[in-house]
């Protein structure tokens, strides 16, 4: 097979280019010296360079280590290798290594030190170095970790100063708990929640260049609290879930590696704290603005003052988010609602205290008949009369105020609308074309455009 003259020329060119690149490589490598990795992390926590204060980590599936490799040429993004080595502090000659090839300079390069090389309860030192173009940097300063793969052996004990387990407890106040490790010095903190499962202990977010940003779980007192000393106790104040009835707090102990003990629980009962909802008039009318007075449950204002109410209307023309109403210093508040539910309307109200505690739901409701009244001189309701070709009149009168028209249909025919008179009533004339059963359906409309409930008027033509 012959490549031909043109093909040979291309091969010669490529060969020349390869020699040129080869000649240039030493000068490029000479300007790219690997540097000691920075931003060292283990288990997404900053490494501790203090041998007396190692980081405690779970390493049941291996120990994640990482650092940012680099070179002196910060403009060159050619790949490098991050190397790691680890050894027991008591046996510096027993070294295990891990490598992260094809790493980008300036970006965290994670690797995993084998779990088989890490003994539970043992303290280890580890280091990192960068390898580029066959040259290795110095090793970093040593980081110290203690492997802790064992969960705390004991569950916490706890009690509440204001929510006892065997009696109904007045609602409204945050629940105060004392959690205790009972001297188990493997325990350094506690995790708790009102619902299972308990939150996952997530100790880091990932920032720029892949650098972990440690988030101390104990900075979230709604779920975590550090013990006052290893094996000690902690006092927490928690707002129970809204409403009355049984409440359960689920708790476990945590060690220095955030391993969790078995979960235990504390159940107690909260008495109702229903706010009252009282209209200004005993029987509010449909479509009328009505003022309601909201009051906290008896005794609640002295224990945990209500500062606002959340008011939701159900069944009206406007559906949306609850309205927040500020309370006076005595815990009362007033709110005005236009009651325009064509079948009825309800108010649901919860009180809220300054610490976020939410009461049970107070309710008020009323039903309305907004259908029109229908009468006929010839064709009585649920009866028979007239006949084919015999005209009859039907008079519509409202049960509520402000009706301006009526819309009707006979046996599903196209709808027709008639305007109401000054007395808000209307009369139509109708002549049947055949005998038999008929259904006259009619509804009224208000001046604000609200279509009221329909009414079915049944009759028979002789």
C-alpha cells in the first residue's frame, strides 16, 4: 500500500511538530514546580495539626481526605496527582497510601484511605503532597484523626420541668428539657426532633474550589445541643408542635464523631388552647361586613402572651393565604370579614406567641340559604297545572340583600337573565310547548357580581 506524495508530506510535518514539542517540554516542566497541598480536610472537617487534639471521625467505609494540589505556574491547568499517606501515631513505620490522579491544580482532590488500614479507637497522622511532571512537592504538615466507629452505648435520660408525662399540661409555653448522658464520657451532645426520622447530621457545605465549609450541628439549637462536658447534660427549650393532645420528643446521644446512640422518646399531653372567635352580632347576615373579636384561651396570656392571630376564611368568594392580625397587649384582636359564602362560611383562627408557639384552631361558622324563592300562579311547585300552550308566570324573590338579576333555564335550555325590580324581585312569563315534567333552575346575582346558590323548581304540565 502506498500513502502517496501528499500523505508522506503530512507525516513529515507531524514528525517535525513532534520534535518541536519534545524540545519545548523541558522548558515548560522547568517552570512548573509542584507545591505543598493546601486546605486539608478529613471527613469534610478541617485537619487538626495538634497531636493532642485530633479530629474524631467515623471511617467505617474508609477515611475521606483531601487537599488542594498546586504548582508554581498558576496559569497552567495541566493535571497533577495528589498523594496521601497515613500511619498510626504509635507506629510511624506502618504507612498506607492513597492517590488521586488526574487532579486539577487549585481544586480539592479527594481520596479515600482504606478502612482496612484504620482501627477503631486508634489515632492516626496523615499528610499530602503534589506530584507534577515526575516531581513531588514536600509533604504537608501532619493532620491527626482518631477513628471512632462505635456509637454511644447508652441512650440519654431526660425530664421536663414544665411538661410532666403523667398529667395533662397547660399549653402555650415552650417545653424545657434536661438531657443527660449519665456519666458516659463518650457522649458530647444530643440530637432531638418532634418527628422521626431524626435529621441527618450534615456537617459541611461545599464552597468555591470544592472547599468544604464546616457547619457545626450544635449551631442549630432546634435540633442539636452540646453537653456541658463529656458525659454531662444539656438544657433545651423547645416549642411543641401546634395543637393539643399527645406530643413526643425523640432523642439520641452523639459522640465526638457524631455517631448516634439508640433513640429514646418522651411523650406528654398538652391541654387545648383554643382561641375564641366571637362575631359582633349573634347572627351575621350574608354579604355584610362583620367584626369578630379574637381572644386567647383562658390563662394563656399570663404564661406565653399571644402576639398575633392567623385568620383563614373557608367557603367565601376569596380564597387565599391566611391573614395575620396583630393582637393587643391583652391578647385580643379584632378583624372584619365580609361573609359572602353562598352556602355558608367559616373562620379558622390560631393564636401565635412571640416564641413561635401556635395554639389550637378556633372555629366559627354559619350557613346561608341564598337560593331565590320561586312561586307560580299556574304551575305549582312539585304539583301539576296549566297545559300545552297555557301561559304561566313565575316570580323570583331573594332571601338575601342586594340582588340585581336572576338567571334561569328550563329543562337545560340556554340560560336567560331578567333584571330585578326596585324590590329586588322579578317575574317571567312562560308557555309550555308540551306536557310532562319540567325543571326550572334559577339563581340570583348581586350588584357585586356574586352568583348565588341555584334553586330547582319542579312542576308538571298537564
